[in-house]
């Protein structure tokens, strides 16, 4: 297993979750700060920074749901996927420890994803938004990789802008788990450890349905 790739996933996830969490802190610290502007930009631009720093080493997953999509599409093997997920959780937890160093355990709990419309609605929101995210990632990295560094972060920004009121817009089990571990608050965590993986499967199916006709699980004839 390539330790550089694991380190890249850890660092990239740290940047993503760290910048997003600090955006949440900024909203709480400055009265009148528009949460639905600052937080989506924090996560979207955090992902852009993460991809720029370490995406060229590992492929820039920074999200177990993305890793599952890559596994389903044959872009990574099982052991590699497991290593990526562990590295991502470590990176997200380290980012939440940084948040703890800047604030308190209660504030870290405030950076958790929480349902805004009930557990069922939040679960469905996470499935749909993750499916969109995975379909975009699998498509753009195959068809127009040069623009992936722009398209993928902008998609995550949009996901946060529309999803925060409904589910907190996780679409990333590592991002949800890091603050939960550090704060010791695991309320509603089951949503964010299940729905994104369901969404990843749906997103992969959508991607394959729209890709060149090839058997599921095999690269299309024109895929790089």
C-alpha cells in the first residue's frame, strides 16, 4: 500500500474538514454572518485547496463515499479503499481536534451534521446529494479531468448551499465522524454513516447508465 497516497488522503481530508469547520466557527463568532454563504464556500474552497495540495498523489477522494464510488468503478482495489477510508477518518478527526484547540468541545459538537427536517428527510437528502456528487466526480474525472479541480469543489459548494437546512449537507462519512468523535456527541450519526454510502451506489449506477455502453464494473471503451 502506497503510504504517500494514504498521507495525501489524510492531509487532504484535514484541509477539507478543517476549513469547513473554521467557516462554521466564523459564522458563530461574527453576528450577522450569512451561514448559507460562508459555510458552503468554506467547504467548497476547502476541497479545492485539498485537491490542489494532494489530489495529484492520491486522486483526491477525501471522502469514504467517493472511495466507494471509485471501488465500484474498478478505480481502486479493496485494500486500497480500506486504507483510504482509515486515512480520511484520521484526517477529519485531526481537523476536529484543531477546532477543539481553537474553541471548546461544545463548539466542536456544533460543527456536526444534524437533521433539519427529521431523520427520514435528512437520510433521503444525504442519499440524493451524495448520488449527485459521486456521479459528477466519476464523470468529470473520466471525461474532462482538467476541469475536475473546479467542477468538483463547485458541486460541493452547491450541495452545501441547498442541503444545510435539510441534513447539514455532509455527503461524507469522515467529515461527519470526525466532529462526533472529538465532541463525544454521536446523535444522528447513523444517518451520515449510511446514507452517503447508499448515495454513492446510486451515483455510480447513474454514471454507468450514462457512460458508454460497457458491462457494469468494467471501464467503458473510451475511458482513460
